[in-house]
């Protein structure tokens, strides 16, 4: 639950640093070289941390509520688009889904 940069962190990491690939605190967010950082809802951050440490079946057994999948989809679209250097066609398709 710490910031990727600050040790010790002033607050838990809630912003994704696209180039650094980790969560950072609001204070470190001010010093990013690329973008303002994507703010992640706390429940989404917790789900991603749990999923990262789990096998796929365990993560699938703990789905996010539907209202929280929208921020996760947006996050994934921006993250992968940033690293691909363009918007992904699949991300545009996902935005069209209800």
C-alpha cells in the first residue's frame, strides 16, 4: 500500500504513473514527467493488488461490482494505449459497450 517513489509514503498510492508502471501518492504525482497520473478508485486498487497476487481462477472468483469495472476499463485502455503509442481498437470497442 505504499507509493512507488516515496519511502515512507505520505499516503497510499492511488495514482498510476504510466511510464513508471506503479502506483504513486498525490505528492509524488506533482513530479511526473508524463501526464498527471491516473487516479484509481481505492476499491479498484485493492482488486488489482489482489488479482496480481492471485491465480487467475481466484481473481475471477472475486469480481468487481459493475460500477467499478468502468474505471478499470478506462484505466486499461489508457495504460495499454500509452505503451502501444496509439489508442487500441479494442479499447474503442469497449467504450461502446453498455
